[in-house]
C-alpha cells in the first residue's frame, strides 16, 4: 500500500471544505453547465454517510423534496462542487445513519450538537 | 514493440480536466535491468531482454545466476524480451524506468487474469443456463443443455464448450491512455483496468 500513498499524495484534495459528519445538515453548491452557461445549484440536506478515503472519498446527502426523499452522492474531489456550507451540526451515534431513511415527520428530527 | 515489465499496484479514480471521474489503474513500471542484448549478427534478430522483480538467490538455478551475474545484477523473477529497441543505445546492466513512456499516450498491457478455479459454463462461457426454476427443471438451472445431436454424428464435437478451469489466462488490455507518470517512484497511471490481481506481473508495451 506504500505506493498507493504516493498516488494519494499526488491527487491530494486541495479544496477547503468545512469538516462535517453524518447527521449534519449541509448545503452543497454544485456547478451545473447547460450548453455554455454555468449556474450554481444548491442541494441542502442531511449527510447520511461519508465513504472512502482521500481523493476518492464520497458523501451522501438526503433531502426531502415534498414527500419524496432525494439522495445524492458527491465525490469530495469533484471539480463541480463550488463550496459546502454547514447549516447545522447534528448529534447522532452512528457514522452511517441509514435508519434515517425510514423516519418521517417528528421522528426524522436530529438533535443539534452544541459545543 | 518497446516496453517494460511492471506490477499492478491497485486501482483508484481521478477527475480529468473536463470534470469526468475516470477509473484508473496504478502500475509500478520498472526499474528493469537489461539482462541481455540480442543482435542481428549474433542471434538473428534485435531485442532487449529485461529483468524485473528480485528473487532470492537460493531459489535460482546456477544457470540463471550466471546469466544475471553477466549483467551485474541480482536474480530477477520475471524476464521478458522486447523487440523494438533497434539502436545500440542500451547495453547489458543498463536500467530502464518509467521515463520510457510519455504522458498522454496509449499503451498495451499484458498480464495473467485472476484464476477462478473449476467453473460451470454460465461463468466460463457466458451460457444463460435454463432460465427457469419451475416447469420441470429439477436441478439444472445452470446446466449447459444439449452437447449435440444423436445418431449423427454419434459423438461430441471437439472444442465443445464445457465446464472447467477458468481464469489465469494471458490477457491483453489494449490502448490504455496514460493519465499520469510519477517518475520518482516509477509509477504509471493508466485509464481503465488491467488483468490480474494486485501485485500481479504485467508487460507494458508502447
């Protein structure tokens, strides 16, 4: 694995996104190119999991669009992510909160983490 | 066909300039030692014999030891001949590294695929199996079906595809784009996958 570390160093992620964990509510500002126009779309939701390491790391964000749940997986090294805002820090006991998918309404609340 | 011997390190993915996520394989290409120079006059053809990967002296035959001693190097695990080095620019004992390749070119990579053991026809030859669990199919979901007709030819034709040892074949992945070279640690990153397990030996040619 030693040589793999060399590759990871070569492709090290340089963007300065804030640290976030599963349970946090974040807004991902995502660049979208339509024809020759570029606009920025915001995707706000709860982080379900962070997967992988280094430049191949991805994170899953879930939001409720009306009554339909929408999940998006973003690669952390994607050049299309303009910035990430952390709106709320959530207190969860797990690193991957897949149980959150079954929750709706009152039970789909996550307590805020206070420092 | 110029080339090097290497080893598969692993796979990763990188974003290219268009923002596409490209699956990539990391290969340790070289350093390879020239163990013999074959010439038109002496051997009837021009070629370079390259060696890669150290092996223990106690695991080498005396003939091998003598051969590698001539090139003033340690015994090598893998020895491959490459034609295409026509000029007399290399002599025995020279070391070739990943700088032989250029960025943003295309390479062919040969290797040995992963061994899968004794497998049935569905995995080995892509048969579809019976396709049904009911309608009288007692225990033959993945069976090959008929092997041929009856009284004529009264035999099974040669080369009929059947179950057997699968994998561990010599496989060539052609036209892989070089994404990046890291000469400091002899690493080569190509687009796509290459045959074999991590640590498997590969023959990389231009």
